[in-house]
C-alpha cells in the first residue's frame, strides 16, 4: 500500500511539473516576427523606357541560415513577408520564371543567391547551335541586402534605411506603432542592346540580310552584376534589318542596320584591350535580287564598343554601369556588291 501511494504521488508530481513547464513556456514566448513590405518602383527605369508597368513581379528572399528562398509572385508591385530577425538577400524581377523560359532564358542555381544566374537556352538551325536572345522587352532586376533586428521585433518600428547605413549608423525609428517596415526598391535593366551596321556599295541590289555574331556572353550572374565567361552564337532576325541610303541615288552607297538584345560581352572581354579580333566573328549572308548569295565574314572583336551616357568605354561592375548601356559595331569597310538592278526589296 505504501509503495502504491508513493508511486501515485510521484505520478501526480510529474504531471504537475509537466503542466507547469508548458504553462511557463507559453507565457514567455514572444512574437519574433516582423512584417516586411517590399515595393519595386517600376517607374524609375521600366515605365519611362517601355511605356508600361510589368503585370507581375516575382520576389525571392534568402535568409542567412541556408534555407531555400521564400518566393512570391505578385500582380502588384509589392509583397508583404513575415520575417524573423536576421540578414536577408533579395532578388526581384519583372514577370515570372516561366515567362523567361518561354523567351529562351533559364534560371540557374535559383536556390543560391550568390550563384543565381540567367542563362540562354540554345536551339539548332541547319547543324549550328544558336543562343536565344532575350526576347522580353526588358529584364529588370532588384538586388538588395537588408536586416531585421531584435529591436525591430521588440519595439515600435520603423523607418527602413539601406543595409550600408545600418552597418554604419544603425536604424532610425519612427512613430508608427506597428511592426511593418517598407523597402522601396529601384530596379535596373540588365540587358544590353547590340547594334550592327554594315555599309554596302550598290545596296539596292540586296533583298535580304541574314547573319550571326559569335563570342557573346550566354548569361548573367545576378548578385555579382557579372556576365558569364561562357559564350555562344547570336543569330540576327532577318526581318529586323533597316536600311539607309548615303548621299545621292547615283552614289548607290547605303547601310543595313539591325539591333538585337544580348547579355553583352563575356566578363573577361569587356574592354577592347582584353579582346582579340577573332574573339567575335560576324558572318553575313546577303541575298541579292537575282537570288544569288554573297557570304562575308569579319573578325570584329576589336570593333565592338560599349558606350554609356558619357560615351566612354566602361567596365561593368555596378548596376549603374548598365543603365542605358549600348554595344555598337560598325564595319569600317564598304562591301562592294555586284550591280544586279534596282530592286528595292527588304
């Protein structure tokens, strides 16, 4: 009987202890989350250039614990996420990943912020492998690093300031009694337009232009703001050449020009001093009015030039370097074609 009573008392004591532990744990558990509203200011670079705002925005946020990114797609320009204290890295871009896949692009290593890249898919045409050029009217990307602090969790926050300012000065706090802070993000355009101009003698004899250029970067590492070192072949759209006549009609000299979206030159070939002429080869097939074809090939590595707003060659190392950047190629020599007549077809 004594043993039974002792066992019963032990069970009761253990039960009370367990209940006490549960009750104490519930009482001290704080709300350790903060609402982060991320807003992309599309007007800054996208609407002003293309005349409209993207219909969808995809947000990807990585924490500092190595977890898979939180991914949200919004039909607005903003999204609200609930986050714990820690350091976060953000990538946001217009549209959704499937849109890029349809445009011949593919997200690689999307589980890693540092290694995340856009890479071109390829297709074969008559035994030659070409890269799909970026066909979207512009790929705009946001990159940022921000912190959620313990003070933000426990206090009445907030006014958000950039990570660099947090590191140097700390956060400033506002009077809003809520745990929501907003990150106003400005996107940047990462695609570079390549312009190619070819001068022709007897240009009116040409009825179609086809061609390609080799040695172009096949992708872009987002967080590094770097092109890949891997290259591929870009094929020009034969229906996208415009022509201009120089001087009088009797002179019969003019030019054909095309423009194609690209990632630009590979990382280690950005400056002319880093390139050989054979790094980029331009091939042209000029179909004349009598259906004969004139094939031309030029080594143009030293002729390709980046130009920014100041018209100076630049090494691309920051997002600012990409804004309004163009890549231009103009053949210095005039291609002397045979006179086939004056058929002015495109």
